[in-house]
C-alpha cells in the first residue's frame, strides 16, 4: 500500500505565501512524476504543476512565476511553494504521484487534499 499525505494549506491574505508538502509512504520503490492539481468550487480539476524524477518541471500558465514545485527524492516528498497568492488560487490542492512499487507494479496515487483559501 502507498499513501500520499498533503500538508501546509490554510488561510492566507492576498499577496501572501504558502508552502505545501506531499509525502509518499508505504511500498515505494521509485516515484516518477509528482504533481499538484487543484479544484475550485464549481470548477473542474486543473493541473497546477508537475515535476519528473529528473526534476524537469511543468506549470499551468496561471501560476508561472508565482509557484515553484520541487521534490526531495530521499524523502519521497514534493513541495509547492506558492507566492503572491490571489483569491483566484483558492481551491482544494491535491497531490498526485506515479509510483513504482517494490513489487514492480506501477500505481497512480492521489492525496486527500489540502484546502488553500486566499482572502482578506
């Protein structure tokens, strides 16, 4: 079994910053792609950012220059540094990972989500 646990969400004022973490635990052999997605009320889930095992990154246009995704392969953890937040960033943020298990099987995993609310 593999589990993704997110943390770091909360309430922040416009222009503020938050740093989200996503830690994978369990029968992890290697994590390929890790990513962050978000879903705002009444909207579809959208990609925020992804990072490959070689640390190549990809961002949604709406967060480029404000958000930074990183990972620590020794800790099986991904991070999302969010700066200059605006109310439009308010959403549930979900971690996603493509994981190779110690059994040799691959599994796509989702975290339970962490809420980010940007409001004055």
